[in-house]
């Protein structure tokens, strides 16, 4: 898991969060300070312009009501408390007349010889120590005082940049706390993602690895109705089906090996006995007939497997035609006349109409009838009756084959359609059977989209009933 996609995602997420925080901290600090500086400088400039126009301008007039330095100083001190900034009155020659930070009587005659209002350029404020008069960076705003179209002085407002820096830090602290909270919430989302998505995916990956190794009994413990839960349920279902398929294949191989080994062993034994003289020439004909019977059984077994394989690979195509099922039944019954006569078994045909047309593959339905009738004769005692009946109900033709044989045990009813399955009673009587007859019957009827059922009682008999679509005779 050292180089897992999840670990890469976590590392990328953490690096992205750290770099994002550093970038935001760097640029937001500078941008916030610039914004606060512009905003405060504009506000101070409006105040300075208001002061110069409404309070200080009259000082330079010859009016008897002209403002005195004392009133200007008092006004500046009031504004100093309100603005939290120093307010100066400066003559055009650079002489400091009023400073709101000091008393008017204590103010020495300070002259700023280097003062030049053009130093600000096109801006109305400057940041610095203002010609060495301050020990820290200060935001200074200046507005001229004009009288008779001549500049007589300047109103200056000075605010320490430390105030703006503190305000910036307060804003950034809130921003950083917000970012930290968002990052913590995202970590909670990541934790929820880990629990609801990553861990189930790890379990699903482990399940896939177990299935690849053949352990189909492994089931990931994932529950839920979302897509992950549905995927896990699908995997569990797939594993169940693969497990059944695997067990079926093992059983299939075991059964087919047994059914092929028995006749091959008989053939090999009889041929060797003939070759080494164990069986004398006058008796060889008898055993050659047995060998021929076993080869016919092998041929029948091979044909049955090929037929079932054609259905498994879905390559088997039906040749659907309209035909009379009653005629097909009569022709099939006639092929068993010799066997029935020898064993005194009678076959009764019960048709509810002289002709009963159906739509199906005639050859395959004939194979169905042959297999069902063959089983009925095979497991019926001598001197019994087999009944074949056709009935039309709701546009379906029901075909029934009923015998008076030994019946099928109740616990074997669900297994009779399985390949190679034989009941214990049939194994003793049916030496030529392959166990594929009913499997073929089931596949053929299912491929037609129809159904077949079996009803049986031990010691009474068995009845097989299947349906075919009815066709009206033109």
C-alpha cells in the first residue's frame, strides 16, 4: 500500500492544502494591507480637506473673526482623539504651527526645510518617516490651504502604519481561522470518504483477489443500499454463482469420467479376453454383442453431450415450423412397438382433437417425445399401460406422458433435470442410460420458451407435462 492511489491522494491533498494556505497567507496579507491603506488614506484626505476649508482657511484671512492658533489647536486635539492620528498645521515655508500631539505653549519653532508637497507626486498620501520626524512607518496625508489663489499652508494628518497592520492582522486571523475550519471540515469529509468508499473498495479488491485464487466462499462484509453496497452484493452473487459452477464442473467431470470409464473398461476387458483366448471362439459372438452395446452407449452419451453443449454455447438454433403434434406422437410411438410388445406394455393415446397443430422445432420436439417415452417404458413393469394425452387450453397445447412405473423419490424430484443424475432405483435397472435424457428435454423445452413439469408418486407412476404454442389450422 506504499504506492497506493489513496496514499498519493492523501499526500497530494495535504501538499495542496499547505501550499494553498501559504499562497493565501502571502497574497492576502499584502492585498489586505494595501486595501486598508488606500481606504484609510482616502478617509484621512477627506478629513484634512474638510479641516483646511472650514477651520484653518480663515486663519490666513484678514477678517476680525479669523480663527486663532489656540482654537485650531483645540479643534485638532479633538479630532486627534476621534481619528487616533496626529494633525499638523504647516506654513508654506515648512514652519510647524500646530501639532495635536503637543501643547501649543510647549511647541518649539520647528521648520521642515526639506518639505516639498510635490514629493507626493500624483498621490495624496505617502508612507515613510516623513523627513525623519517619525521613528516608525507612518501614513501621511497632506492637503493645501489656499487663500486669494495662493497656497498659504498645509493640513497634514499622520497615522502610524502599525494601526493598519494590527487591523490587517485581526482580519487575517479571522481568515486563517476560517480556512483552518474549512480544512478541518474537509478532513472530516475525507474521513467519511475513507469509511464509506475507500475501505469498502479495499474489501472489494480483496474479494476479487480471493475469487481469482479460487476462494469463492469469501464474502466481503459490506452492507448498504448505495452503489458500493450494490457492487458488493453483485460480487457476492457472482461468487455464489461461480462457486456453484465450480462445484458443478467438478461433479460433471466426475460423472462423465465414471460414465465413460465403465463401458471402456468392459470393452477393454472383453477384447483382451478374446485376444488371449480366455473367451473361446464359439462364445465370442455373445461378447462382441456386449461390446457393440457398450459402444452404442458411448455414442449415445457423446451425442447427448454435444446436444447439451449446443444449448450451453447458445449456438443451437431452432427451426420453427407448424406441424401436427398428434401425428408426431404416433410416429414416435411406432418406433417402440417392438419393446412394448415384448414386455406387454400398452400405449394409450388420448387426443382432444383429430389434429393439433403447434409451432415448434419438429425434430427437437420429436427428441423430447422419444426421451420421455423411452424413460416411461424403461421404468414401467411388464403388463402396464402408458398414457399419452394432448389437450388444448388457452392457446397452449399440453402434452402429457404418464406411466405406471416405479415412480421417483420425493427428494430426487428437484434433481432429475441435472445432467448425469440418476435415482438410486434407476441405477440398478437402467444399465444403458446416460443420465442426460431429461436434461436434454429440459433444455429443448426451455429454448422454446415453454415449461415442463413432473408429477410422481413412488410405486404409482410418473407423469411429465410440457406445453407448446397452439397454431390454428388454415
